């Protein structure tokens, strides 16, 4: 099933506008509130081949999509379409954070980010080799977790003191027990097998206060994917993700010792809830020095992540400058105290 949102004024296809948060017509400029948009102007078509092939209701062209795609654009007429049958039942997201950064704003922010790269090649800083920029709704699972930790350790306190001509070192050992309950809410894990997990993790945080109840018009004009992994399949990963925070909290409860030797640390984490949501990401593809570099931008906050190329010449100059500055500083200090630095 392919869904089009038709402009009540001129009949053109409408798309979600990140700036206004409304459905917008690119032809006549009309904007409509998503909540109030009449079903009279929503058209749907069905295809017998629901795996990968759909027919655009706007121009009749065949839309070929990957099986995981839930929203896309017609390659012939450019109309934003939503594949509604891939968003029903268990595949229907509970919530969505709409884009708040437009494509133009994203491109401008990326160019500015490139110019600020102190150790990147000059050619990269111009940001004039961008192959493409794509607005993508990425499927995430948000987990609510309860963790219990039983910890046994030995804490050591060391005291050194002088008595007469002797220096004494005193060590005292203490048994340490901790029974800890921890709760985490809305821990995100991306559920797409196509996207780099590390890249998606670095885009955090999102403002979850801005969640909207899922409605298909938010996807119009953007690419969207459905999840490849269930919440059960990704549960081991979310446990790994919260493990460092649990360890840090345990350490924070054991203080006042010179050293701590853990005898046992039993951590049990269970899922209380898992929410399927869509989060906005701008993917930027940059062709530089015969290589494609992929960057991601948080479509809500504008945070950009990725690994830009590094100029070895700039790195050498930067470290050389630090060494020279350190040498001059030491020379000044030496003269100030009346010495000579060779």
C-alpha cells in the first residue's frame, strides 16, 4: 500500500516540513496541520507484489524498494510516498521524533562543521564534494531496564606515620557488601542492520520530551526503515551498553579506601518495557580523495558525528607548534630563575 498526501489547493503531493512541523506543498506553498489533515486528500494504492514493488499513485511509475523501506520518494516524479502496509501491526512504531532541521539547514551546518576541522585537509574543509544528503528515520528500540547488583569486595586502608626513628605503614582490611537496585529508562539501541551501531550511538542524546504519537504524514518526503531486529534480539546489546554505567555507580558507592579488590560482582538486568520508535537522522555522503566518507547528523539537535580524513602535514605542524611553545616557555622560566637551558 502506497500513501500520498494531496494538497487540497492544487492537488500536488505534500511532504513533512521540518521547519514548521506541518505538511507542506512544494507547488503552492500551502501548509496543513498533521492532526487535522482530512482523509479526503489521502490516496492509497495497493500492489500485488508487496515485497519490493509498488506503483506510484501520482505518476503511475513502478517504485522498487528494499524490503525494509517504509517511506521513500518516487524516482520519476519526486513524490514522497509512505508504504503503509509495512507500518502496521508489530511493525507500527509507537512514537516518532519529527525532523526539526531542514535539508538546507543540515547542509549549511555540515559545511560549517567541515570548516572547523583543524587537522583535516584543506580540500575537505570546502565541503564541495558532497555526493548526497538523505533524511532518514532510523528504527530504534527504547528500553526500560531494572538492574540488581550484589557486590562483595575487600577494601584496604593504608596509613603511614612516623614514631621516633621509624616509619610505620598500617594496613586495615574491610569486607564490603553492596546490594544495589538501579533503573534505566529509554535506553536507545538502533534496530537497523544497515547502519553503523557506533555512529548511531554517538548521535545521542535526543530530547524525548519531543516525541509525537506516530502518524504516517511525518514520514512523507523522507526515507524510513523498519526494524531488522526484535527487542529480544537486541537485549544483549542494551545490557552491554548500560554495563559501564552500572560499574561506575558501584564504584561511586565504595569510597574512602586506598584500594578495592572485588571478590564477586553479580549483576542481573531485566527488561520492563521496550518501545519501537523512529528517530531522525541526516546521512551525509562525502566523496574525498577517491573515498566515500559517511557522516550522520542528529535531525533534531544538529549534532554531527563521523571520521573525517586527517592531514598528516597539519598533524606534524600542530605537534611541532606545541613542542616549540613548550621549549620557549621552559627557556623563559630558566632565565627567570637565573639558569641556562641547553
